[in-house]
């Protein structure tokens, strides 16, 4: 599998213990097989590292956008990674996950309603390398410095996404309010 990792430098030997512990799939070295995603979201002067990942002999866990995926992310955001795997592969949670999880914690949205919001937008894939065994199966190939990012396109996409998210949230709350009995 060909994978990409964007950073501010060349990373020939990834460190699985560097980075946030409360990321989507917990602590690990994150990559994506989505080349388009990698280049579109890279900041100006970023370095895109290219790797080959050999999945043979590894315990992999694959997610799709589902309740199981949502619950796993929800628990990881609270530092409760209960999954044992060398690598985890699945969708990247959209940019509103922090807000969505906060709304669930407050009791405003149910987990089912929140999952509907998290399904909005494109489904890009991420791969979290979680063990040294999996890291040993990751071979650095090359790196490329990006000198220009398309900020206008990304800004327009983010604005369109935020508008759709707000519309869907409004629909959810209106539907819930319509189901409540009215006091006379």
C-alpha cells in the first residue's frame, strides 16, 4: 500500500510515540493513501513523505463510517483506546468532531444524531501505525517539498462544508422538536 504523510520535514524513520494521544485512532503515526487529500491539505512549505506499507503479518483493524468507528473515535478522544491492532485503517473524522463530541457530552445531541453529522463531507482514509512491528513494515520512499497551497479552494470547501453541517444540525433539532409533545 502506498501512503503519504505531510509534515514540516522529511521523516525517514517515523516515531509512533510522537503526536497527540487523543487523535481519531489514538496514539500512532498517521498517514493516508489519498494522494489528493495529502496535497490539497498540505500547508505552504510542507513536506509530503511517501511510504510503502507491507500489511503482511500484521493485525489490522479496518473501519468504515459506522457506529463502531464513531464510538472508537469518541473513546480515543477521551484517551480510552481499547483496540489492540498493529495498524488501524478507516475514515478521517470531519473537522467538526471536537464540536460534535462536545455537543454529545452536553446532552444536546444523541450519539445517533452526531453520527449523522459526522457522515457529512468526503470520506478520506487514514492509517494509524500503532506498533513498532507495523512501523518496521513501513518503508520510506521519498519526500517532496510543496511550495504553494491552494488556499482559496480549501477555504471555499470548508465554508461549503460548514454550511451543510449547520443545515443538517438544524434539520436534526427541528425534527426532534417536532416530536416533542406541546404543552397547552
